[in-house]
C-alpha cells in the first residue's frame, strides 16, 4: 500500500495485543483507537501514545461511527481483533459492518458454521476477513511443506507433536479455563499447530481423541501424507525431567519419522510478516481456516477413547488417567 493505513484494535490488554501493535508500527501504519474492558494497557505508549482508548465497547463503537460520518466513509481501514476466543465472531462482524477489513487472531471462531455466516457478511459489505496463521509464513515450515509436496512418498510420515506450555492456577479461573469461551486446551493452544499440520501434510482424513481434561488433551490425526500422534498440556508436571532441570517450563517437539522438525527460531517477527502479507493482498481468509476450526470442534465434541490405538507416548505418564479421562 502506498499510504499509511488506519487501524482500530479490540482487546488491547490481552497477551497477544502487543504483537499486533508492533506489527502495525513496523509496517508504517497508525493505531487510531483501541478498546478493552481492562485498562492495563500502558504498552500502547510504546507504540501509539496518541491512540484513543475506551473501556466500554459502546463508546468505542460511537467513536468509530463518528469517524465514518465525519469523513463520509470509514476512516478505519482495518480492525485488529485480539479479544477472547468466544468474542471473535461478534467482533469480526462489527469490523466488517463498520466498513473495515479485519485481522483476527487465532482461533478465528470456535465452530465451522460461524465461518459460513461471516462469508455472508463479507459478501454484503464488500469487506474481507484476514487471519493470523503465523506458522504458514515461518520459513522452516514453508521449506518442509515444499519438501513433502515435491517428494514421492511411498508411505505416510510418522509424526509426533508435543507441546507443553506451563500455566499457573490463574489459567483455569480465567476465560481460558472455560471451554465454552476458549474452546478448551486443543483450541486455545493447539489450533495453529493443527493448521500447520494441514498446511504441510494435506487433507485431513481421520480425527481420534484419546484423552481430554481441563489441562491437557491428546489424540491422533491422519492426513494425506502423515499419521500424527499429538499431546498438548498446560501442566508443568508433564514437562520432561531433563527439560525441567534446565529451568524451562515449556517443551515443544515435533518429529517426522523420528527426526526433529526445528523451527524454534524465527518467531519474533511472524506477526509483522503476517501483516505485511495482508497489506499486500496475500492474507489468509476465512476458507483457509475451515479445516483447523473443524478439527478443534470435532476434538471438543468427541468422547475420549482412552489408551487404545495410536496414542501419544506421553499419555503413559499421565497420572490418574482413568479418573480424569
């Protein structure tokens, strides 16, 4: 784009909002207004100290509407959405109807049918929804996808996905601990991994859940080119002992046929790269999200099978499995 773009941001006090603020600034654009019911948003001063800020959505709505009327059209070009998962659908609808395009954090929505409704509003308004699928722009992931797609595989890749990101007691008391609001562990911390797997390995062919609790989930996914055992957790007790010994509280591992897929680096600027792609007209829209959203919705609604079939080996160490499953 030749001119700077005006942004509004919903969910300014959230964990991910600073990455969006940085991306807006890094791409040479302006944050005009932000809203959050919480006022712990001093981070704005580091990026856009002159941005209008609201703790009441109604006043934010009125501000956006006044800008639109004053300028005979929307002065807000893009609305970035960093609010809790269950509010994404409503906030995207607001942005589209305000005459702006939208950039929404993961997960786009909690259920696949929400995508259909948003597509109708896109048609009605002429505006577009973009989403942050940051792993799709990670150089290592792109390289692996190209390798898989160009290879003549005689069998499916055997993949183990393990992601443990320790969270304190606050987590289950927040909206993230409410499955109706967050979608549960698989949705909240796993949706971008499921999108990555689909992006790399092709069409999803099978989805089985072995275990599910408030703090962890595990199952098996089969794709066109891969068989995937996955384990996700926010419980520090699941971190391997050798990793704990180094003082780390997070463990991430993705292996393909026993070989580690290394993509630990390169995460710092993925939001900025995502914004650059969106502003250049190469963003990922609603339909690109459908498989991952259907995946997490199916995981959420399945009854776990227990320790049968192709289950992740970390389940052997989960305490009180039979009681929690």
